[in-house]
């Protein structure tokens, strides 16, 4: 019972907890644009260019609170697979303002240095169960290990003695 107070304080440091009561994430496959959609995109090209100029380039330029730049690679609201072109909606049926924190860099900044965020909290930010988060962690660690094993050894550094 004594640990529950400490855990509550630590969990509060990671931002608001979003319960996993919403629908699971779903992917939308890519399809070719219709002629009408292409014309609409061409008409909006100037607006798109203006928005891209205003888009933050570094974390310090990002707006506080919910970030509306869902195409940013750090935004958790949706994910675009570069290989297949499919779009994964992390929070189907919700507006971006209903989700809470959407910037993974800001969420990572909430974790005190030297600590790790609990898997349950990571999953709540990405609308995943704790088990799925654990599976992803296991896969990522295996990829990192393989990369370290396959990396060529670094050459010895040449140091000159100061005179």
C-alpha cells in the first residue's frame, strides 16, 4: 500500500492517462486519387505551401498542448507507413483535440532522466494494450541487438601524444 502513493506521483509525471475504452487502431489502405480529388489538391497547393512554411521545424517551435500537424513524424494521432502507403488511425472515431498529448517528443520529455515510462502508460498514449506494447518492445530490442551484432567493429582511434 505504501508504494501506491509513489506510483501515483510518478504516473502523474507522464501526462494524463487516457483509458483504453476507444476502438482499437485501424489502418486505411492507399487507393489512387480520383480526378476530382487531384483537382482539389491542385487548387489547395498554395494553401498547402503556406502551411508548410508555418510548420515547426524543431521541438521548441511546436505549439503547446495538442499539435495539429498530424503529418509530423512525431505526431501519434496517425501513422503513415512509408513502405505500403497505408494510414493507421491511432484513435479512430475521435477528434485530435479529444486525445490529449499527441507529440511523442513532448511525452518523452515528461519522463524524468534515468527513468522509464511504464508499458501501460506508453500503450495508453498510443491506444495499445500493455501486451501489444510489450510485444513491440521485444521486437525493437531484437532488431537493435541484430544491428549491434552485424555492425563492423570500429577502428581504433589514433591518438597523438601532446608535446
